[in-house]
C-alpha cells in the first residue's frame, strides 16, 4: 500500500518508538496540530521557544510544542480527523515534522482511529501494529515486555526482526517477550475488565464505545468466549467427557460435529474459532470437520472457516492448510486463497505447500522462504 507521510506526533517515555503513519486520504492540514481535550492532574505544555506552562483544555499543540504528563497524570489530544490519543503518566508528547508517530518507551497509551480515516501503523520498539478503524491499548514495561490489546476492530502485529506477524482480533491481547524475541499467540481477554483502564474510565465516552460494547456482548454469547463455553461444554458432556480440556480427541470431535450439523454458516465459523482456541491440538481436525459440513458451499464460508482456525491458532497454519487440502482436494483453491489472504498477518512463511500432501511429510515443515504455498521450496 502506498502511504504518504504527513504529520509527526512524538510521545517519548524512555526509549522505544511507536510510529503512526496515516495515508494520504487524511490531509496534512488535518494533522498539523492537535487540541488538548482532557487534562488530569499534572500536564504541561513545553513550547520549543518558551518556558513550560500548565496545559488547559482547548490548548492547541502545534509543531515544536510538547505535552508532558507527570506521575498519576493523564492527557488526551484530539485531531481534526477525530483521531484520539490518550497518554498515560510520565509521558512526553510532541508534534513534529514528517510522519505522524508516537514514541513509547515505558507506559500506556490508547489510540482510537475512526472508521474510513485511512488507518494507521503503530510501532512499539521492535513491534509494529497496522490498524484500520480500530481502538487499541498499548503498554511497554521498563523491561521491554510489550502488550497490545484490541478493543474493537483488528490489528496486524509484526515483529520484523524474525519475520513474524500475527492478527489480533477484538477482545484479544498479544504479548512480545524481549527475552524470547517472539510474539506470543494472541489470547482472549475479558473486555469488561479492560474497560477499567484509567485511559478509558477516566475520560469521556469513546466514539467507538458502542462497537466495544457489541464486542462485549459477543463475548458473552459466543461459544468458547472468555465468559463461557456453554454450547461446547454441554456437547462435550453429552459425548461422555467431564470437560473440554479432558475430553479425548474422539469425544471432543463428536461433540463438535453435533454442533456443526445443526448450525448455520456464521455459527460454524464461530464454533471453529472457539474449538480451535479450546483445543489447539485438534485445530486441523476441527477445520476438516467444518469443511465436511460445508462441502460445496460458498467460497466465503470456506474462507471464514480457514481464517477462523488460523486466527485461533496461528502457529498451526502449516498443519491446518496441509490437512485441509489433503482431506478436501476439490476445495484446494479456496483453502489456499483463504490462507494466503491471512498468512501475511499470521506468521511470515508459516507454511509451505508440499508437493505430496501428507500430514507427516517432512517437506511440510521445510524452513526455506517461499512466496506462497503454490511455490515449492528452492531445489524442488
């Protein structure tokens, strides 16, 4: 995607950099200044050519002027395109030249990017997030551990140093561990608990609040969600197991199939996501079962199933694709297309389409870089 760089916003905590680039749909004029819309306790404006002074609501923050928050202090800035940036304590924020960027060394920020505003990219040290019309919370600890939570929308998280990328959905949190130098698989979080953050409850209602509330409702009623797993749990008990976690593979799959056969297309996708999260060891079998009840259906349904499974268990991408194609070769093109669509935002080169498709073929797990599953590794 071609992106023209406009304004720079810099928030320096201690060291790392968080960058936000906004596409050319947002005019430079809209991004040349921000307005202070909230002040909590000790917040100062630091003009480049004048002495610091206390910030007040409606102050304009131009290029060359910084905003600094003290201990137990917070601030909010709003731009003409309605993008909102909220700053945690001990933060320095400034509007500079070039791209719109945020530097995050240690602390927390909230970013709300309106729908149809062109999206943004956020860089937190070695981690980069690509978001479009999304509300997110980011946090970098002094030890370098980074967490990123999506409240609504999605974000594609990249760790360029190792070529890793993971898709984070609403209601999920991703963690970067600087010791292992890896992005961990996203995990579900209780959005109701996340809403207790001082960057949310301590400010005015976000424009995206209805979307966040809808995601909370989805968590309550979705099978396998944070707040409950009633459908899947009940089906597993009927199959003779005490719980989802202790069910044998056959018991779990019998239970899941009983749900699939009486579900519509969206429900099948929801069950795939829930089941793959609950039993990642069975992710490939879950996909095959879902495809079997959707055989011959629209490509959109196949796409939904593959995407749901990969999003739930990104590290199983290779196994999911290879097993699905082996089980349903007539659906190969749709399976590959769906995996290719999400694979760049899961793990770079996460899987290789082998020449002979078998679940145990070592060729499935070759590490050579390929452009797509259609291109075999070099030397084949």
